[in-house]
C-alpha cells in the first residue's frame, strides 16, 4: 500500500482551485481532495491562505477526513430506507465525506460527486427560512423545540402533547414549518424555499423528480400527520399544500460538498463562506444549532450528542450534516441507515473527524496542539 503526496506550487492553486492531492495507492485508501478558498477581489494571497485562529490546520483536517473515510468504509451494517421506493434503488455502497470550513476550504473523500436527496437535512434550512422571515418566537410559540424521543414520523408524539408538532426537525414539525412560510399559494411557497436553499448552497439546486414522484405517491403517513396537526390548529396553511411542498423540499438533490457548504453557512454565523452572502441573521443561528443538538438525530439524539457534542441533522437519503460553529461543517453520506433512520457510515465518519480534531462543543476550549490547532 503506497501513498504518494503531490504538492503543486501555490500560484497554480489560484488559477484553478485545486491545491494538492493525496493519491491513494491500490489498497483502497481514501483519496482526499482539498480545494483552496474562493478569492473574489483577492488582494493579498498570503493573508488569504491563513486559516482563521481556532481552525485546525489544513493538513490536520485533510488527515482527519482521510482517516474518517478509511475507518468507516468497512462498516456495512444497516440498510437503505425503503418506505420511499426510490431510495431503495440507490446503490448502498456509496460513501462520501466532505468538510467545508468557514474560510471556504473544501476537503472531500469518496463519492462526493453523487447527488442524493437531501431528505430531512432540509428541515434545518426551512427552519432558517421561517426564522429569517418571521423571527424565532413563532417557532417556539407555534411548533415547539422539545425532542420527542419518538420516531421521526410519529403521530403518537403529536397526540400525547398539546397537539403541536414538538420541534421543527421531526416530520410533523417540518410540515408545520412549511405552513409558516409567508406565501399565498403552493408555487410561491416552494419557490421561496428553494431560493433559500440555493443561497445556503451558493448554487442552484435541483429537484430529483424520481424521488419526488416516488415519495409523493407513497407519503400517506405524512398526509395523515398534516391532517392531525391541522385538526388541532397547529398547522397554519392548507394541509395537502404543505405536505406537497415538504415532499419537494425532501427531494432536493445535493452532493456531499453542496450540503457541507449549506452547513458551513451556519458554522459561519449565517454567511455563505463561498459567496459571502448573508443567508440568515447571526442571532438566529445558535437557536437553529440548539434544535439540531437536541433533535437532529430523532430518537437517537441523546446518544449522538453524548458521543459528539455537535449539532447535526440526518436524512433518510443517507446524508448527515454536522456543524462545528466558527469552524466547519462536516457531511457524511452513505445510504445504509440504522433503526433510527440515520446513516451508519455517515455518523461514524463524522464522529471520527469530530474526535480527531477535538470539535466537541461541550468539551471546553482546550485546543489539541498536536493536531495543528492554533
Ligand atoms: N421525506 C422523508 C419523510 O418524510 C424524510 C424523513 C427523514 O429524512 N428522516 O419521511
């Protein structure tokens, strides 16, 4: 097993965005690609290549991505979601890891160019949309921010409380969040939302029509959830319109890198690190992250936060996005899910990077110097 490191001169990095490659040998090791930050109107190349204080060094991040990929690759447990027929067709072996830092560097390993459906990772960006449009109080008052301890599509959880949707990251709460978007019809509701997603990604994202069709034909449970909420006056627009827009948001296609840019926008206080566009006011970001920390892994959220100390959100398409505030977002993508509906390899890879770089938010501020942190 031979690993070769090829470094290109700095100047050629500016012209093309690629910086350097670790070329893996034939032993199945990760090939990690690192991309330099975008430099609109750059005046000083030297200052631009210095990562902000507190961020692990590029070498340390690159090593962590490689180690995460290599350590999670052999994990074959779990299975694709199959209650949405199109998701059962996705090749189970796909596996990608992407990190995007607040200074716009991109680190990638594995199947990072594969477009998968964002599924429930979308819920955080719908939450961002509504907070930006109407403030945060509406979320607390009309939906709630309590974890359910139940499955993501639980109806019992709605009924055993006050009839509200519990939190914006379970299906009920996400459909209720869609109902709070200020719109007078379905098209307007959808276009506003997709526009917000595009700004977080810094790119135009597309609806995966096959996934949307498949889910729209089989989403009887979500239609039931919307009706139950509407009946208890905790859905704030027409139930089937909200269910349909929610189904569309789940069917948006992303690559691991695109999802990591979306997450890095949260890590960067609401400013997209690639386009520099403000996508959400900084004051709302800690609240979005709080809900991710407590509810992002559904009925596995306690275990996740125990182990990671990082806000994260999973989707049944196999994506997970975790946010280390002020530093980076990490995405693990692989379709095989555990019982709670969370990607097994994705979680393992993110935990590996989290631990290697000392990102756990609840573990204090001591930077592990040996990992190259400033
Ligand atoms: N679209 C999926 C659903 O409504 C999203 C669930 C998920 O990703 N956990 O069931």
